[in-house]
DNA sequence: TAGATTGTCTAGCAGTGCTAGAATTCAGGA
DNA sequence: TCCTGAATTCTAGCACTGCTAGACAATCTA
C-alpha cells in the first residue's frame, strides 16, 4: 500500500510543519500572539486542520517544549562531557544552559515557564525532565561534599532558572550575565 | 464642598474595592481567569466602570503588583533587621522571601512573572524595585568578600526567584523547600 | 464508473478586552 | 418643588480568541 504510506508521510510532514512554524512564530512574535488563526494562515491551511494533529493550542506548545528539552539535554551533555575536569564541566554546563535559554527564549518559556500539565501527565516528558535533571546532578555531584546531592542539584537548577527568566525580563544587568554565571559556580564549588 | 469630597471618597473606596477583589480573585482562581466581566460582576458594577479607574486589565494587575512589592519590602526589612547577626539576617531574609512567594503566589506572579512594562516605565515602581533590591544587597554585603556585591545580590535574588517559581510550578520536591533555602544560604556564606 | 471513505473548509458558538453612545441619577438654582 | 445641566452608569456592540459541527470536495475501493 504505497498510497497509505504516502498519505502518512504527508501527514507526518505537515505535523512537523505545524511544530516548526509554531516555534518560529513564537520566537518572533511571542507565544501570546501565536493564535490558531495566525498559525493556520502561516501553514496555509484552515484552523480545524490543527485540531487533526493536536488536541488544542496548548498541546502544540507542549510538543515544542518536548522538542526543546531534547535539544537542551543534548546541549548540556555535550558541554559537561567535553570539559577536561568536573569544575570546568559544571562551568560549561551552567553557561550552556543560560545560552540556550537566551538564544531560544520562546522554547525555554514553553518548557519551563508556560503553564502546562503535560510535563507531569504524559508518558514521555517526565522521563525527559528526569534526564535533564540527571545532567545537572552529574555535573554538581563532585562538589556536594557532605550535602544532599539532589538538594544541591535543585539549588543549582533553580539558580540558573532564576537568572534565565529574570535576564529575559530585563530585570538583571545584561552586561553582567557572564559574571553572574561565574559567581554562581564559584560559590557552589568553593 | 462636602458633596465633592464625599464623591471622591466613594470613588477612592471603589478603587480599593477593585484592587482587593482582583487580588482575591487572582489568588483563588489564577490571573488567567480574572476577566473584566468576572471582576465587574464581583464588585457589582458593569465592565466600563473598571476603565474609569484603570487604563486596562493589565494596569489592575500592575497596581496589585505595586501593593505587593511594598508589602514584600516591609517583610524583607523586618526579617533582616530583626536578626541578631548578618548570617541570621540573610537566612531570615531568604526564608521570608520564599514564604511570601508561597503564601501569595498570585501577587508574586503579578510582581515578577507576569509580562508587564509598568515596572520600568512608570514613575514609582522602579524606585520600589530598587528598594527591594537594596534589601537583598544589605543582607548579602557582609558576605561579598572580594566579589562585586551587586553581582552577588543578583545571584542571590535570581536563585531565590528560581526556587519560588519552580516550587510553585511543582517542579521541586515540596518537602525539601527549607533544605534548599538553607543550602543556598550556606554555599553563599561559606 | 458508483459508492464509501477520507480530508478540508465555511460558518458559527461562547468567550475575551475594550468602547461609543444611550439612559439614568443627582446636585444646584429658580 | 421643579427644572436643567452635569456626572455617572449601563447597554449593546466591535474585533478578537479557542474550538467545533456540518457541508463540501477529493480520493480510494470495488
């Protein structure tokens, strides 16, 4: 049945088109302005088509978030494992995290800021979140000393998340971004 | 002119009623569900009345945010200055901040999370934000050692903000809230 | 080619923020 | 006490939102 598979292929392509377009739109005009009508217009179909692929608008943002967290995990892992020693590894991981958030603010928002119940309800995403968390923990474990590694991981992740979101909201001095990351790593490792 | 002042008094009272009701609604059903119709219904007036007091719905949330940051400043100052020494002061400030965020999540969201341009555009609020920032800086300055105090303040505030928001989004283990605050203060002061 | 299935669109619902203009209330003067 | 003008409040409506039912068109099967 080549027909059936051709159809399925076309359908899968459109699925990706929706996600790619939603992501581009969000990065350029913000999630608040990504409406079903605008998104449908951008992919050159009518709105109901979107609902043939996703349950609702939120599910589209959730799917973008899942793509994003997969990217983020790869970025963190590469940064950490490419470093010559644990201290550099933690440093590289922190910088990579903040850079990803800064370079893909809409995706970061979809993953960690936008209200969504998918992250904990679905079958795949909790595993992804755990994997991302494990990257943080692997990077910081060498510096845990007598402290609970998991708690220290939460402290590190929260601190980076805070820097990412406040910087994006223009509430931190933009030219001191690197200094903040450096200082955070310093106080944690010393 | 007792008539004029009576009118003005009634108007000021309704102004406060709007703010109080918006805050209560937001805390109980979330900002997303605080609509002009619902808010107008709650204060027993029609929607256009709201626009006689505030420019738009966002301005109402902004006004709640300003009330909130004034409260928060008082809370932080009390926590810091009531402590017997700087270390306890920093500890108390951190806990007070996280407690406020946890006890008034909608107000905290209005201040630090909701998209708003008021915080930096208006005449009053930047001063309030600076005052709040000064509280953090006063608490952490004794521990700055050779580091830039302002950068360290940003690191501290970001770390607490991250813990507050991720905890509210149920992304951190709720029973370890205190341990995270303790550990953060520990790594910063040691 | 006829019929069934699949895919897509048009048109519409209830909700949103916000506003113009009608209706009402009220204060002050004759 | 009644009238007039001003201040206040409401009704009704706009353009937008997410989402969907049902009509229509294209495609595959027999």
